[in-house]
C-alpha cells in the first residue's frame, strides 16, 4: 500500500518483505424453524434474512362499537431483502460507482479544516497546518454516536464522531513540486509527520438530512506522529523504552502507519501501528553497538544492517535537521550513555503496538497497550462478550508469512463497564493484564491457541534467550516463531459475526507461497492452500497466493485454547481455473482479488469486504462487496492437486450464490477501498478511499490531465485537481438500510 512517489521510489517497506524466517435471531433459529441450510444458502437467503432482520410490522386496530369505515387502499410497504440491489459491474471509472437507488457523497478529505480559523484547503501543495486538518491516506474508521447535548449516545443516527486512521502519505500531492530529495527540508517533514496518525471529527446531519463535518467542534482532534502518549501495560518502563524523551521508559511520541482499527465495548478507539519499522533510519555498522539479541530483533522486524549498508528510512525524516523532532527518527546508537537516555536508539522499540484513544475527550491521554504485543498490527476485534468471562481481542500481523494472535483479559467482563465514565481506566482493567496467544492451524480444520509465556519451554529454550515476560510483548514475532505458529498469507482485518460469534479474517495475498518452495519461500498448507501464476495487464505476472482468501474460525469460549476453522471465500477472477484458483466459483458480479478490510454490520448482519489489489486492476478498480455468510462447516473438504504429485486438502465453506455475495461499490482509479462504519440504524455507511491517483508523479503535477485520478474533485468536491484521500458517505435513496 506504499504510494509510488519520487520520494519513496527506491524504498521497500520491511513489512512488504518476508521477514519471517521461522440480540436478533441466530441463523440456527431459522434452521430450527424448518428452513434447511441448503435452502438458506442456495437461493432463499435474501428473503430468509430479510424476515430475520426486518422491523416487526404492526397491525392496525379499529375502536368503538360500530364498524370503522373502510380505509383507503394503500400500497404495501416494500419488503426489505438483503442484497436486493443490482450488483455493480467492474469498472475503471474515476468515480464512486454505487448500485441504482443509492447515492454517494464525499466528506472529510485530506486537508479539510478541523478548527475555526484554519484556511480552506487550496490543494496545490502550499497548504500547511495539518495538525488542525484532516490527515492523509484514510484507513480504518469508527462511528461514535453523540447525543444532541454532546454526550456519548450509542444509538444516535444524526450526530457522531468519526475516528479514522491515516496510514501513510502521498508526498507527491502534499508539496508544490512533489517533494524534495534528501536531505529533506523541515517544512516538508513537519507536514508529512502531521499527516500521519488519527483524526477525530464531528459530523452531523444538516437540514437536508445529509451528514456534514462540524468544523468548529470541540471534539475535533488530530493525533499525529509527534503527539506525546503513554506506554501502558506489562512492558511499561522496560529498558528498551528508555529514550532521551523518556528516560524512565514510560512515554513516547507519535503513532505511525495506522491501518485498521477497532472499537472497544466501553466506547474507545483501539487503533493500530502496522508498517512502522521502515520509518526509522539505522546506520551502517550499528550492529557492532548492539547485542546479538537486539540485532536478531531488528532483523526479525526488518531493520537489519551490515557494516557497510544502512537501513534506509521510508521518507528520510531524520535528515531534516539536528533538532529533537528529527533526531528521533534515527534509531542508531549516537550517544554515549549505557542506557540510551541520551539518544533514540530505543525509539524503534516504542512503536508497533495497539493504541487506545478516548474520542469523547479531546485532551485525554493516548495509551499504547503493550500487552497486546508488538508486530505489524492490522486491526482488532472483540469476541462476543460474555458476562463473567474474560474478553478476547483478535488481531492479525499484516506481513507475509506472519501470524494470528489473541489477547485474553485477566479480568472477567462486567457489562456495567460498558458505560463507565472513565473509559481509559476500563481499558487499563481489560487491556493491561492478560494472556497473549498465537494461532496454529491444523490440517483437519482444528487449531490451537498457544500462550506466549516465558514459562513455555519452547520460548524459554529458544536461542533468542527470553529472560522475562515483558520481552515477549516487545519481541512478539520471535516468541511466536519459537512455538511454531502457522505462517499465514498476510493476516489483515478481523471481525466477529454479530450473531454467530464466528471470526472472519482476511488473508490479502502472499507472493512467497509456493507448491515447491525454494530459499525463503513458504509451502502451501491447509489454511493457505493456493499457489499459482497470475497474468494481468496482458503481460505482467505474479506468483503465489495472488488473489487472497478469507479464513473463518470460532472459539468455544473467550478463553478457549482450541478452535475450528475453514476458508470462507477464495478471491479470484471469474474465469480463472476452478480447481486451483476460483475455488469459490465466483461470477462476474462478485469476483474480487486481495480482500483487505472486513466489517460486519451490527444492523443487518451483512459482511462487508473491501479490496486492496494490484493483480486485478487492469480490469477493475478496488471495490466493496456485501455478503451473507453461512456458518463454519457449511462446506466440505477440497483437495488441490498440483503438478509433480503435490496435493493439499483444505476446509472450504459453501460456495456463494448471487443471493449471498454481490459487488456493491467500486472506487475511483488507483485507490484502495478501506475502512467502514455505519449509523446504528444501518441507513448510512461511511467508507474510506485511500491514495486515489497513486500513480501520479511529480513530473506531471503541472498537467492535471496526466494525473491518474482527479478524485474527489471529479465528483464535485473541493478545490484543485490533485487527488485526495477522503471519506465517502453512502445512503439508499428511499431511506432504507444500506445493502438492501
């Protein structure tokens, strides 16, 4: 998801490489009422689910002793059918493409003001002050309802706070001439650092019933790459958190590369730090200044160096000057202290965590929850809460051949905590003490959660030499390696089905997966069974699991150490080999590649799937699909037979039909479709469009006709023609729920 800009054209993000050498009815209620699973999944799902989720109809009653006059004939209210819309066709159009009967509009684009007095965005590269503007490269987004009086209201459909991530930046459109080479000017670096992080912005319906930003709201807040925050949880105060900024290892600055996010049960944002490692420079020869143990950790997270070769940073922020704001991006040993309190040799270790934010308090402290582990966090999802049981938080590490994790709180869930006044204190309770697990997927459709504890013999005996539990939260990938966790095809977004409690997690793709691996490539297995060659754009080829898949699993309880799994969907082109690629039998109205975002609607129960693709973009822009999943185990075992006598058997879910999976939206050109949230009534959804016009270069900035995208100006939003990341608001014209 790196922007192709002049500033980063020679930079390969470490996490793009393989660094791993090592209360509505339940579906069952419908089935018990006499509807077979086969009928539910094959043709009658729309009507069945419409009946399941639709509001109850009230019959009218007459009054008095005499018969009431006959009412005038009225047309019956339309029956709501999930996925009742006409599927959107694949398209390369530079616009928002939605089904007939739907409308899409844009709000909160990169650079939009968030405070009174901030100048309107000119979108010509001269804008500054991004600490009071919407950031760049929108990603995960959550809806936090507000009452008319400005207090938390989880049922509000008219006023809310949108809290969104800004994963990275597109420097070429942020600066007048596309950005300067290294050494970078401080004026540009300040803009780029501030464009990262998180935006909290109030939105409210106007007189016409449409959502608009509330520019002067006291809730509006930017959390950037420079914002001070606390390190919380079991690793707080560790020696590897000691820096010039925080000699006691309890604080740090900035949250970087925030991709997906989650929403806690008590009303806070739980956001991520994904591909953060590459932001830091490490000098050639720095290995000699570190222990073998720390060098192993640097290598496992993609910041290895040799005596002659430095680890180049993503944007060169460390070159902008000697001031503290720029020096902190150099994670080399440059001071003379023995503990690192006079430089930023440990700053790199302060990134890579889950971060909790209270969106309802614009001055509240931001906390990094170290107990949830340090890796390339994609997003988080809570399992369905059970009073008197621990809470479970599920997470994926978004890199090739990385792992799926689970956090289980030490405290049992008390539903009263959902409405506590001190929301961050509730976070302290459930997110600072607990157990961290990693997943092993077995070939027979079962799996196990292995606790990452220093008392585990596999970890205690690892060559790395773990000495205390806190080290596991800092070097989490290495601990997971030691216990033999299953290497997955880039585990990204995870969410829980609100009615079945099953977890769905996207495996976006994996270019290193092979049938017969060589070198550092990884062999196909039951949970990641595909490896093939894909030809696109008539000439380019890609190998591995090119189109990705979605894994589905379920724990017996939050604290369970075993689970069952299958593959819900395989991505692929409709015309691809049905025995090795298009295993799910996708048609032209539903085929997709590289699933990334995945969110369940709490209103309709629909599963929304978003793509971040590079393999099918010769045919279509990235997209949003709506699905009605079945249940774990509704399919069968499938064996893939490869040349050379190699075969692998996987557990595959029931194939989708036209009534259970449809393409709902296609985004503008050169974008990623990501992040989704909704109003409680399900009548408005918000999605994010990231880096439209990603292929625009500095050389063609003077000629908008050469931009690969002019969105959102092309749909009438904002000044200038330079492409901008932005939030899209989608509603149904008849006022119904989105997805019907």
